[in-house]
C-alpha cells in the first residue's frame, strides 16, 4: 500500500500541511527540531492510534490550539480509502473513513499499515517489558484489527479487577487467611473477585493466543532479518514469556508450535488455574500478578539474553530486525505496509545501511527523514522535501520549503 495524500492541521509544529506522495522513496530533509519526525508520527498515529514518542495525545495538538487533525488517503491494491482523525483536547477523538464518522476511532485500524523504525526503538532491546508488549500488540492489531477490541476489553477488566484488589484488600486478606468465619464483606468481595477472574481469563486468553500466534509467525522473519543485518553475530531469536508460568505447557512458547483449534479455551482454563494458585499472593500484594500485562518477549543472541549483554551495535541490529520482521510478516499477509525510517541511517555502519537500503528499495513506499541528504543512501534519495521551521505570529511553524524532481523518473 502507499499513502497518496497526507494532510495535517495543528498537528505538533504543522499548522497546515497538504502533501501529495508517491510510491517509492520520499525523503524529508531538514535541521533537527524542525518538524520531520512530526510528519511520520502523524502517519504512525493514523496507523496505530498511538504515538511512538508520547503516551498521551496532548503533546500532539499544536500549542495554543485545542484540536489537531491528521488525514491520509491510502491506496491498497488499487483501492483507495481516506482515513482522518480529529484529536480533541479534553474531549474524545473522532475518526472518519471516506468522510463517514466511525463509532470508534479504532475502526480505522488496519487501513493504513505502517512500520516505523526510529531511534526510540533501542528501548525494544534495552527497555522494560512494556515496550516489547507494545511492539507485539501494535503489530497484532495492525494484522488483525479486531484484536484492538480484545485488548481494550482486557485493559478495562484489568483496571476493575486491580481496583477491587486494592479497595477490598483488607476484607479479602482477612477472608483468605481463614482463621474463623469470613466476614460478610470479605465473602462478598471474594465472590466479586471470582467474577472478575472469569472476565480476565476470557479476554486474557484471547489476547495471549493472539500474541502466541504472532510470535510463532514472527520468529523466522526475525532470525532472517538479523542474519542479513549482522551475519557475523550469533543468531537472534525470540520467545514469548508468559506470566502463567508453569500453568502454561512449555510447548506453547515454542516458536515452532503450530497453534491449534481449542487453544483459546485451553488457555482460559490454564489462566483460571494460575489465578487460583496466585490468589493469596495477589490479595496480599493488592495487584494483578497474572495475565498478558505481566508478560514479556525474550530476545536472545545465541543462548544469552540480548538485554544487558548485547553490544550497542547488536542492540541496534536487534531493534531494527524486530521492525523489519514486522514488515516482512505484514507483507507475507498480502500487502506491503508503508516503511518509515526516522533518522536512522546516520546511526548505522556501512553494512547495515546497505542491508536496510536493500529492504527499503523493495518496499512499495518508504518515507525517510534525515538531517542532511548525505545521511541517506544515494539509491533511496528519490523525491526530496525540505523541512524548515519558521517563527511566525502564530508560533514556530513547520513548512515544506523545497521539492526536488523525482530523480529516478527524470
Ligand atoms: N504540540 C506542539 N505544538 C507546537 N510545536 C510543537 C509541538 N510538539 C512539538 N513541537 C515542535 O516540533 C519540533 C520538533 O519536531 P520534530 O519533528 O521532532 O523535529 P525533527 O525535524 O528533528 O524530526 C520542535 O521544534 C517542537 O517545539
Ligand atoms: Mg526527528
């Protein structure tokens, strides 16, 4: 697929941007801090409904305005769809598909598929499990949009169950320690907890099954991408680590295991079992200790964990491989996602630049940002837009200042 048109209003530093884009490579060049990443961030937001840089929407709305707008026209195997989003300060966001309002913004998921590789991605290797869960869930919802609803249901139940563990902690502790007859409020809190256990296990099993399938499909692409970026290094591998612990048969986290019908029901039963095993610990600590929100994606180089052991170069290669594996996987599902490379070539050595350029040349559309044109491999420097921020009476605003010919056609 490719983005044919992009328009922004009051998104970050852009007060108004209207761009026609083409398949192939487009490069955004300009000094640091002038608004290049903001463009990719907007497309990333239309694709995942989240920013790779901030966890709330407020910073995306241009300072002094209360509303941001981002819209894209996406061409996928000849079929055109326009998605747009309104980000509202202090109000819920609104989305439209071909001008028709959707009931929920998440209905636009899957229309624009993007894979963004950015300097922040080093945290996939070095950061907390939450960064890797986010990587998995974004890829999962990009691939299977209905998983966004599963994820939202799971998060809602998790919040409610966590709140119960906190508020009813005292009563639950007295009941779970036994020692006499449970008090009335203790017994009722326990009954409520059991209801939430059921919901948590039902939604959690679906999310877990989705992630396990994803890791199963992703693992070979990851090994291959890493091998092509760093052939001299030890082989890279990934494995899902579940908080279900020994309740989950080990073959489930074998990347080679092919998922079977009945997995979700089985996982739900195992989930409930692990909740019963962990019950007194959860009550004691007042937090949910079991579920996909506690899981991790383990990254290995040879037989050592990448986190804490990988060199800087290896960590970069691993992070990039995770993105390229996602790209290869979405592509194997049937259509090329838009590849976005944010300021990354300057970080890479010659061999990795070449390997990345090879993937990029093969993609249907690639959007690249760089501080100077020299950072971009020659063969990718096709259409170039200059980006510069200007001080105006409405604040510092980004502008496209030049546009060069498409050098491949010309
Ligand atoms: N909400 C906002 N309102 C106005 N300007 C913003 C907002 N968020 C970020 N900016 C500005 O955007 C610029 C950074 O843009 P960015 O795309 O990250 O730059 P780069 O070209 O280095 O990729 C900074 O000048 C910052 O002040
Ligand atoms: Mg940037």
